[in-house]
RNA sequence: GCGCCUGUAGCUCAGCUGGACAGAGCAACGGACUUCUAAUCCGUAGGCCGCAGGUUCGAGUCCUGCCAGGCGUACCA
């Protein structure tokens, strides 16, 4: 619809030029927007305003010239006017919107899908929390954002892989092993002190008890080094399993869990570093090995191998990202907590130094979550091991509410997540507002079936009966869905979907309260069934991209 | 100190990458269920878009400088 209108405007401008009304035939791209104010029509363009400098005419005269040469033989434009400083406003005939219904009903769950990706392989890596403790709400937000972005990209024609990077190596894992080991010893009567740098959480004690109960005490109580290593392996595995379960409950399923340790085992870290040394971007200084990231825009060089010979996290991360590109991903997207933003320049540097354009590396930063209960902040201290886990949030508020709320905000905005609000099943909670539309429509359709109305295929005749303002408004909203998806995909911003859905839901509820779908008029009933069926489809479609269910009844 | 993010109605947030008089939802107030689900709808009220300059026909949006909050600035991850 937009495209036809654009073409119409361009050809009008061309005709105006041929007729001598416009001196110059250099025309800018036509930008159409949907005005906020209804009085400004269904679409408006600033075409005349941006043309003013080229045409050396006042915008109003240009606009008038275009309007005079507009070809409206199809009659679907009801009214065109020049307004304000030179906007051209188009008021469309209600019938112009009817075809949207046909599009939704025939394309079904593919409605809004765009082939932006054309099969391009793209990887989204998200959550990737260290297996040193359970997932908390912040991880939940990252999971929701990453998962939804992956959904949207897949919907738009990309070949998407979802990956979780398991940091099962290095210092933190050692600390984890030590923490469990010490708790285990304490259970057998040891009075060794528990150092503050160890993980304080209650789950560490649980793990220790588990080992004890499983009668695996023997290997665990082996000489310290071996005992710690055993505990580390055991705990990391258990914690990772727990994360996987929480994420599954949250509706997040990864295609692959990629182990950091496996990079070392396969010699990939070593190989990458030696190749980079050969290239001259890794050098030795002060007993440590440094990556020359400053040559690629980072503010300083970064250590990859510490003085003590241990590789840093950065070292394996370089090898990991190299591996991603070698696996054939055209674009790699990392979803990180905003507290890692300082890490971006060095990772970009690494990607570039290895020979890939940094345009192929994208980071989505997700801001932190402030957890509240009834407006009061909930104390969260990782160090003291006091925090509300994702699992607990899911127990309390459920998957749908949590996901919707996480996604109903721009990911770069800090988020206040109120547990009380999230679980209230009232109009304060937008999830149910949207889901309710789906349930209501399902109920109507069921009722319709009981009355023997089963056929709901699009027909021109029926659609032409949809002339009420509320109906036209719904049709307009439906026609805007593909563009919302487009914006989401291009900007990797899922939050546009919840906002769109709330608008669509509002239009539907208003419509529902004013008009009856099932009436004595069979043609009108058919038309309205088609309409609500289309609304239902789009609601379901949008919710599924968020990972939120669309219930048949509530 | 430097870097990144944020600042819009009492609260929580949108604002389509520069467009028309700034939009929702909650909360407040007043109305609507003998009807396909009232988890709904209709109406009222609410604003120096953090502050000050600049660019532009036109700025919440772009530039500069301040102010406030958050985060980062490791041979931690």
C-alpha cells in the first residue's frame, strides 16, 4: 500500500515536471509516514519540503503541483490535501484497507515475515552466565532479549543459531570448586575458615551435601588439589544443569552449549594466540603477553597471558569468536549485560585483527534490572549470596508475565521489575491485556462454531462491509505490523512488539465493546469473523516472537 | 579524570533515526455488564521533553557545554 502510494507520488512529480510545473527532475526518495493526528490523514509525506531547495520553489507550490498531477484512477484515495508548511496528506477510502485482511488470512502465521536475511547465517549468543551460581533476574532479561531477537531474525529470513557460552574454565571455576570443597570439609567437622572471596550462597552448602549423600565423598576428600578439581567439575555441571532447566521453563532453548574448556582441550586458544603472535599483534612485555588492541581503536593494550602463565578470559574469548566465524556465521551477535560495555572495543579489535570486519560483530547491551516488591527494592547481593533467582521469579509470576515485562522496555533502559505488579492479574499488567484479546476472540469463534459458522475465508463482498471507524482502525493497525517487524529486525529491538500489541489490543477491546461480531446479518458476521480472525493471528504471531503464549481462554 | 547508558505527565515508559498543536499505560476523578469473557470500554484532568547555547524552513530527536543518576575504566570474568 505504501509502495504503491510512493510510486504514485513520484510519477505525479514526473508529470508535473513534464508539464513545466516543476523546474528540476531530481527527486528525493519519497518518505511516507503515518501521522499522529487523524486530521492529517492516513499517510503524509514531506516530499515537497525536502524538494524545496532543489526546485527553488516554496514547498507549498511544489506540493500543489504534485497533487495536481496525481493519478487517482483507482479511486482508493478519498482526499488529498496540502497542509501546514507543505505536507501532502492522503486520506484513503475505507476500502483501501480491506486487502490487508486478505494478506493476513492467506499468509497466516507468516504474515509480517520479511525476507531480510535471505538465509544468511547469524548467531546469537546470550545469557552465557558463569556456572558459579544460579541465574538471577538480570540474566532473565538478557535471556528474554536474546531469545526474542533470535526469534525475530529467524522470522525475517535469517538462519539463526542460539548459543550459550559456558565459562567452565579459569579462576572462577577454581573458586567455585574451592568453595564447595571447604563446605564439604566443614560438613565432616573441619574448622577451616571460609574465606570471603569464596561463594557464600546457600546453594554451595547444598552441593556439598549432595556430594556427601551421593557417597562421592571419597574422590572429593582426596588431597586438596584433586578434591577441589572434583568439586569444581561436579558443581559446575550441576549448576549448568540447573540453568538449563530454569531457561527451559522460561521458554529459552539453545541450539548449542559451547564449553570454554573445550577450546583449551582442542588447542584452539593456543593456536589462535600463536598465530596472532606471528602476525605481530601479540607481544611480550613485563613477563606477560599483550594483545595490541590499541592499534584497532581500544584505549590500551590488553593482557592475554598473565605473568603467571595463565591465559586471561579474553584469550579464550578471542579463540571463541574466531571459532564462530570459522563455523561460517556471517554475523555474530553477543548479548551482554551493560556492565560489560567496556569490553566491546577490545573484542572488536580482536575480530578485526583476525581479519574480519567488525561490522560482522554486534553487541546488544542489556541494562540491569532493579527488583522491587510492591515498590520497595529487594536487596540483591551476589557476594553475600542473597538474590532472587530466575527460578523463583518464574515460580512467582510465571513465564508469560516475566517475558513480556522484560521485553516491554527498550533494552538499554534500566528496568524496574516489580514482583507484585508482575503477578497481579489486572489491568495494571499489560500481558493479560494483550492475551485477553486472544482469549476473547477464541471465545467468539467457539461461539460462532456452535452456531454453525465455520467458513471464514476472505471474500471481497464480505470485507466491503467493514466500514465502521473501529473496523478501519483495526485494519490499519494490522497493516502496520510488517513495518514493526522490520524495525525490530533492523534495530534488533524487540520492545517495539509489546508496544504494538498493546495498541492493537486497545483497538480490539474498544471495538469489542461497541460492536457485536456474531449478528443476524450473515455477510456482516462473516466479515467480522474474518477481521477478528486476522487480529487473533497477529496477536498470536507477535506474542510468539516474544516467547509468550496466546491462551484460548483465560 | 576519561568512556558508555539514562534523564519526556505524580509513577512506569513510547516517540517510527529531523516533521505538523509531545503520546500510551498505571495511579486520580466521573460513567457503562439481562448481550460473543468487565482481566474490558467511554469520558475528565495532568507537560519549560534535565538546563543553556548552536545547526535547520522545523529539534524530544543532530552538535557543543553544563547538571543529576547508573555502569565501566584489572595481569577479574
